[in-house]
């Protein structure tokens, strides 16, 4: 085991190794579209040389009035490692650019003479990635909303994602839709745009021809929840909002208060459900749970009674003990719900470069690193200052 770990540590050392996208040049023109900027950040972390057209409005967006190096926190994070350029420099850059990421919306760059039709004629090898709320592909929606800015929140709302989150056990108006985390839609959009750019780049290596990649922020989450979309057709009704224990998945899939703090319990298949009830010392409840789930539509009160019993049992067990038991049994996955301060203090994240500490004008800052751990071409999260 020690020899294996030593070999792996040597393999994943980033020092003196090339980046996967070394030599690839990217220009992002994003405006206030951070899904667009995240796409550029992903390519930059994989080694591409990224130029970003500075946008004052995007740079002003921040939390609680906090500015670093004169820009807001989001722009500070997503702008690191990128070279700022002005409109005057764009025309001289275009002949050398491999990938252009456009986040301004349908037709906006075309009005300036640098949209895809114009650029494809002059630079046939260019990969043009467009990121907008409803896409550049001409549909009624894309035409109607061509002048609307992109937004993470509307990106979660338009495709039904938010409507699935909330507590259906509460009466209206308390069973309101919830957003799923901070910038989830933009993060998925950035990943989809970067992946589309890489697929187009691979094709260009084989054909020499560029591509147009059209990414709609409001599409992205709709294609990552196939069960929810299909469930409506199978059940003959819309999928209700997810309660604390998700009856739609027929499992105890929840966060619960242990004796000392909250834990996440992720049981998805029947052996995991059986293991969970063994872990809490009540294997007899597994079959009762199955029976209650089978009758949840006609007699939901049985499930609610069982839920209360399960929560009361979990509340008597320390979180570390639940984790220990789940590790020994090998299922189900159970995790303590960590605070950001706890995560930042753990060596694991720093060793993997998922969190990095940087010195910026005499101030120490903790920032997200990179998730790309490749043995020969490791990802990089550049210093922001």
C-alpha cells in the first residue's frame, strides 16, 4: 500500500509538467454571463491561454460590498489566470484564436461584425461557442428573449428544476419552489460549453474545420434530471416537490439531525436501505418501510409516522458513530454536513489542490482550486493577483 501511494503521489505531482491544452488560445466575450466565464475558466485550468474582454458591470457584482483588487468576488475568482483585453485588441487577437466564447446573446457580436457567420468566413478553423438563455438556434423563445440577459436563477426556473424542490408536506404558500444551490445552472452551463468546445476542437484536429457550439443555459439542467422528466409520463401526473425524505425515490434519501449535528444519508437501492436500518439498530423497520412506501399514495400517514420514528432514532446517535458504522458495513453513504470552515481546514482538499491559499498584496485568501487531477497534464488554478 505504501509503495502504491508513493507511486501515485509521484504521478500526480504538477511540477514541471505540461498542461493538457497548452498552446490553445481562447477569447471569451461574456458580459455579465458567468456561465460563459466559467467555461473559459475550465479551459484555462486545463492549460489554455484565455483572453477575457473586461466588463465593468460584471466586475461590480459581489457579496456584501466586498471587492478584491478592485473587482467583485465572482469576477476575481473567474478572472484569475486570464489576460484582460479591450474591444480595440479583439480584432488583432481573432486571427490567432482557436476558441471564441460568446456570452452576450444572439446577434450581439454579429452587430459588431464579429458574429459566427462573419468569423466563420474569415477564419474557417475557429470554434465559436455561444452561451445564452435559450440558445442562438432560431426558435420562438430564442427570438423573444434575444435581448434578455442570462441569469443563474432563471436558468433554474425555466426548465422546471426549482419547481421540484421544496416541502410538499407543507400547505401553500409554504411549499414554495427553492433554488438549488448558488450558481448551479451557470456551473452546469460552463461545463457544457467547455465540453462542447473540447469536442469541437477534437473534430477540428481530424478535419481542420471549426464548429459552432450552441449552449442554452435554460436547457442544461433539464437534461440532467431525466427521471423527473420521465416520471410525469409514467405516473400520469407531475412529480411533486421533493420532501425531506424523498418518497419519489422510494428510499430514505435525506438530511437528518444526529445527536450532535446534521448528516446526509444517501440510500438509493434496497441493500442500502436494509443496511441503514441495521446501522441505526432497527433492522425490523426495513420491511415496514417497504410496506409504507407501497401505500404512500393511499395512506401517507403511515410513512409520516415511520419518518418520525426514524428521525428520533437517528437523533440519539452521534454523527461520528453513524459514519463509522456505515464505513464498516460499506453502505450506505453517510456524511456529516460540513461547514466551509471545516472543509478549508482539512488537508485532503489542499493536497488535491481543490482549495488553494494565495497571497494577494499581503493578504492571505482561500480560493477554489481545480478539480482536474491528471497524472501527466495536471490542471492548474493560477494565482489571481
